[in-house]
C-alpha cells in the first residue's frame, strides 16, 4: 500500500489532561455553537423570575455582567446540590476516565471537538468540584485534575453545558452508569443562580407559565386550531366530528405538544388524535377533553432546573384534578413523557380526586365502558398509572381488537421509526410504537440495531438545542441519525421517518434537507389516523379516498 501523502493524513491531536483543564477564552466561542443568553422579559417576568434576570447579557461580548459575588453564589449552589442530590455527588466522584462514553455523543461525532466528549463535558464541572470540595484537589490542584473558578471557567460551562441535549446516550455505555445529562442539568441550574439562562428554553418556559403552552397561544388560538382540524377532517372523511375543550367530568384529559396545533408535519398527528377520540366516544362513550390551561404536554423546564420543571409539570396535574378526569393521555412529545412519568410523584402529591385515584390504582378501561372491560392499561403503561401515552392506548386497543384498521390505506408509505431519547431510553417505550406501526402499515423497516431502541441517536435538537442560533451544531449533531436513515432509504426505499416527538418533527425536516435525504417526516398517529376505519360512523375500509395530507390513497385515484 502506498504511503498516504502528508497533506491527506488525518492528524488528531488530543491535549493532555493538564491542557484540558485550561478553560476556553471569549474569542473561542463560535457562532452556530453558542446559545444566546435569556433577556429580562423572559426571566424577569411575573410568571418566571430568575435571580439577576433583570440584566441584558450578550454571549459574544467580553463582559457577561455577572453579579459581584457570583463565585460565592456558584459555590453555595454547588454545595447545596452535593448535599441534596446523592447521584450528583456520586457522579462527581466515580468517573475513572475510561473513555467508554467518549465517542457515544452525537455532538462529539459531529463536531470533533474533544470538549464535546461526555467525559470532558462533565470534567468542566468535576474539576471545580475537586478544587473546592475534595482534599486531593485542594492539596494538589491541577495534578489532581482540579482547577479554580474564574470567569472563563463559567463561560466554558455555559458554552459546553448548552451543547448537550440531555439525551443520556453516553450513560448507557458508562460501566458505572454515570449520567452526564444529570450533571449537566444540575450545573445549568447553578448557572441560572447567577443570571445565566439559555434564551430559547426560557422563552418557552415563560410563555408556558403565562399562557399554558410553549408557543404562547391564548385559549382562542388553541381552540380555533382544533376547530380547523375538525373542518379538514370533514373534507377527508365526510363526517361531522367534534371535540371537547375544558369539559369537567370528561373521562380523559388529553395533553399534546403545542406544535401539534399548527406546525407541519405535526398537524397530521393532530388529525389522527381527533379521529381516534371521535371513534372511541361514538363506540364506547369514552370522552376526551383538551384544556386551554394545560395546553402543553412538553416541559422546557426539564432542560433548565428542578424548579422550572415543577412549575410546568404541576399545571397539568392541577388541571386533571380540577376537571375530575379518570386519567391523562399524553400525545406525541418526547420529553413530556419522561417529565410526566418520572417526576409526577416527586413534584406533586398523589391525586386527591376520587375518580382519578380509583383509575390510578386499577387502570381497567371497564370503568369507562362494559365493552372495554378487561383491558387493563397497567399492562401497557411504561410509567405511572395516572398517565398513558397515546401509542400505549392504541397498542392496547389493537391488541384487544377494539378498533378497526385497514393498513392498506398506508400502502403509499414505506416507513422507518426514530426512537426519541426520552421515550425510548428515558421511559423504555420500545415495542409499543413498533407494534402499532406494524399493524397500521404494510411497509415498515427498522434502522440498524446500533442506533435504535435504547441506543437511539438523538435528533440533536432536544434539551433546548432547537434554538435557531445553534443551527451549525444541530446539523453536525444530527449526522449519525441521518446516516442511518440514508441506509434504509437506499436499502428499502423508505419514504417517511416517523417519530412521536415534536422536537424531532421540527428538527428532522431541516436535517433531511441539509443532508439531502429524500424522505418525509411524520408521526405514528398520522398513520393510525389514515388506517383507522370509523366503523362507529358507518365508514367502510374502501370509503377513504385521501390520507391526512390530502394525498390520494390508491394510485388510480
Ligand atoms: S464511561 Fe463513565 S467512567 Fe468512563 S469516562 Fe465516561 S463517564 Fe467516566
Ligand atoms: S447526554 Fe447526550 S448530548 Fe449530553 S453528553 Fe451525553 S450523549 Fe452527549
């Protein structure tokens, strides 16, 4: 084999550990990778107020206008976190720098920046821990991997902690189970104590606290959008369908990510929800209401801090109590699923309302209709009983043959499925979506094993990374997912990638254009809506002429 010419040799030079301890400087912060800092209107509002949020800061200016005693505040917050959170303390102590996580992060793969290796991302924080909270660090300084806090360290934290989508793929490969996402989450909270909050997520948190949803839609806008959906469905199905909004005593409160109210391709999923709910009410008397107060399933607070997460989580919980529903169904949102399932008990008291309590203890759909008796949602629920994911519900209905399906209505689609990090790795919902898709479609193909189910690659826009100013980072970070997608497009002729996550549905259309992959993006509930035969309304399988996008279902049409 001939020698590789000097100019083509790949030179990857990793600095030694001491050099790594040197923080980046202001001039190293790059456009496309640095998140904007929140403005006072987002973090000094009546609805969402953060300390020192009244100051306008620019991530690209030398002076970040930190409060005078910023160091003391950070160290107090650090101490508090170590005392209150055992996992954080353990994660500070036990990393052996084995490097098993190093190449598992999509941002490292896409950027090649060594500080985007999960181990190094956490080291930016651990090094400070060692310096102030360990004897070795106090005595031996940099020889023990410790470094003191200064403004550049804080800038490095902000820059790299906001190049993490909290996807937790790295933790899957760590022999000690270190969850770098959790380290990032707590350190972001520390930054928020000195006025450093990421702008994109705070726009959404403030809007959701003020109006009920991340987009800041008021009640009329939200309700008008659902009405528009019903009118489109009349054109597609010929039936007059309806829905409920803020209905006390309904069986179910339904919460969806607010992008489903109007964004594309989310909109087709919204149509799928409405079809399902109408069929279930007509056939079994199950009533589903939306809420203009709890009009957002997502929770951007989970990317920011415990307090912000709780603020938004409790809103849905309180609304379910107020309306007196029996349970909550969640729509196609990734982080909603983890937020609601993993944190509901910690952030709220157990349900007080008798109906909800009863269903929580024994989630048998027979409580709603005799005809549904024996369908125990407990078999399908991946988390707490008070909540069920729409795809878990559909899986239960299909398994028990309670809805009629014509998969041939989706024969113009060849689909693959992207596991959202929080749905798959976060909540273990791996098989239900695939079970649903294999039943409602004839052509379904998984991507290669190394990047699906628990090992799924992040869309690179979660955890607050959907910000417009991070486009360069997003398009680089999504590369591993795009390569796997290209493989099934070439091998099987896949023409749509389905995902039950609103952030994915916002990121992937841009990503497939950037990476030049000829494929559409959608959600599983769109395919369910296409295939669902509205038997209760007298519909026959062959009656539907158009899919939810208005495309003719059969070629001759
Ligand atoms: S895999 Fe775990 S122990 Fe190894 S470097 Fe990464 S975080 Fe540290
Ligand atoms: S949580 Fe995800 S984005 Fe963050 S360091 Fe780990 S792999 Fe990278």
